[in-house]
C-alpha cells in the first residue's frame, strides 16, 4: 500500500503545512511527487539528489502564461545548484501542441548541446507537460524529464503517470494526443503557489478532475476524498495553501495508485481506464464547434475540465437510468459542479446522434461499443459497454441548456 510522507507528523488526511511527498511506483520507474507552497525554490536541490548521473545542462520548457518571476525562481534555483540552464517559452494552445513545436524543442536541445545525462524541466500546464515530456522521451532516444505543473489540472492529473504526446491535424480536424508515448518523469514538483496567478476559470476546470478522482477513489485508498473535497471548497476556492496542498497531494496519491497497478492502461475492468470517467462524453463534446458553457458569450468554447464535469454528470445519469446508481447521485454531482461554478448545461450541442458518433470514435471505444465508466456511488465506478444507446442519448440530451 502506498503511503504519503508528510513533512509533519500529522495524519495522512489532515492538512499538511509542510510539503508532502508522494512516492509513485510504476513498472518502468519510481519517482516522487513533491507538493507544497514554495517547493519550486528547491528545484535545483531536488535535481542534485535525483538518482543517476548528474546532469550538466538543464533545459526549462516554460509556459508563457506563468508569471516571469516564477520562471526566474525556477531558473535561479537550477543555476544555484551548479547546472547550466536553458529556457524555451511556449505558447500553450492545442494547435501548438504540434509536431512543429516538438521539432522546435528538439532543435533547442541540440543547440544547447544537451546529452543523454542532461534533463528537461517542464514548467507549465498540461499542454507544456505533454509536449515537453514527449520531447524528452524522444530526444536522443530519451532523456530525463522533471514535471513542474502550473495548473490545477496538470498538478492533479497530467504531470503524474507518464503519458506524453502531441495533437495531429487531419484536414481541419485537430485530433488530440494522437502521437505520443509513455515516459515517466524523474520527479514531479507541484508548487501550489503557482495557482495564485491561474485564471479562476482554469482553476475551476481543474477542480472537475478532482471531483472525478473523488468518484473513483474508494478503490484507491481514499474513500473520503469526494466528501472532503466538497466540504473544503471554501478554503480551496480562496486558495488556502494548506487546503491546496492537501487537495493536490490526495489527488496525486489516487492517480499514483491507479497508474501503479496499471501503468499502460492494459487492465480490462480496473486500473487506468477508470480515469476516463467523464471523458468519453467530455472528449466527444469539447472539440465540437459552437458548443459553449451555459451563460458564456457566443464564440466561447468549453475548457477540458468543464467538458469533463458535464461528462461526469452524463455518466452518473446513465448509471442512474441503468439502475447502477441511486437516482440521487446525478443530483449530488450537479450540486457539486455548481458549487465549483462549473457548467451543468451546454449551449449549442448538436443532435445526439452526432455526439454518439463521436463517442464511437473515441480512442477507448472497443469493437464498435461505447465503453463507459459509470459512478455507482460517491467513491466507486464500474466499466460497462452494454448500455442501450437510448440511455446514452437521454444522458446527452439532459446536458442541453
Ligand atoms: N498526460 C496526461 O496524463 C494528461 C492528463 C490530462 C490532460 N492532459 C492534457 O493537458 C492539457 C490541458 O492542460 P491544462 O488544463 O493544464 O491547460 P493548458 O496547458 O492549456 O493551460 C491553461 C492555460 O493556463 C495558463 N497557465 C498555466 N499555468 C499558469 C499559471 N500558473 N498562471 C497563469 N496562467 C497559467 C496557460 O498559459 C494556458 O493559457 C490538454 O492538452 C490535455 O490533453 C494530459
């Protein structure tokens, strides 16, 4: 069983004031995720103590949205530890999560003279983490990467577990994460102080992934995560560092346990597939043109976490209709989403048949059947591919504003 190493002697589920270290153990590698306020200032020291040969050069791939002062702190910490530092700043859009940007990172590593012992630090949201991770996985057939996530979504999800990749274009369609590989980081360093500058809507979008973890954490050693998250929304939304540290640490621990049992998503009815809760619906609607959250101005689009939140609701409605969950569960999820100011309806959803067709094309669909992760209560899910399409259509229709 996995344990959190707290910086204090307080209990696992109490608020830690000091950084929390979560060991992540997968078949291809073990590493720590360190979560806390100000941990970025220790980046250089952490790099010094990583196993293996010390790097000479460290290239930071930074997200343009991060305040310059935070990038400077990371840079100074690495330089003070005696490493030569390089910096590339990326514009993180899905269109830029592309072969062109990947090539630009490879070229910068070459020009920097990076060798196999050198390292890449991804300092940014999920887009930067995914593309920088893929660049590290492929440059010289693989160099080490340290993930320093800067959005809530990247802290609780994208930075842990080793999935890296880029999007590919097919005509006018941008297909998400179509090229990539597994490349576990050597360290994850999540400084919750970075969340201060994050746009409120992005923060709330990250909360949707935390709600997702809460709904499946019962089988991963934290059955109280959902309830704790809901009752802690006050301090979380006011960015209390202790509450944020606990939120990120507990979510990372859940993700670590999931990827620890199923690193490559090969388990049939357990493991990493469960993390797709809310995503089969979410992926189908987030890239549809002209779909926006209820109340948003025309032209706005859904953020990933907003689409996942709608997906959680649709999945719970399917579970309720199929008799797998209490009918009160979808209402509880809708209430939680509203408490996080996340949408429970979308404007501009096309005919459900079109959404259903996109769900059939999901990377995770098997032999023509839509595979859904369905919450059965506030801590557990089941995987089913035998739901009547009429049930899925009813759930999609329930999301219309
Ligand atoms: N690898 C995985 O397991 C995994 C899991 C989930 C999502 N993802 C990927 O993650 C991406 C989404 O990541 P995201 O939600 O972090 O969004 P993002 O990377 O698009 O970042 C969102 C916005 O926040 C800005 N930003 C980042 N950090 C900031 C900070 N500290 N202060 C101010 N602004 C900041 C960015 O510049 C950007 O404008 C998607 O491409 C998705 O496919 C990967």
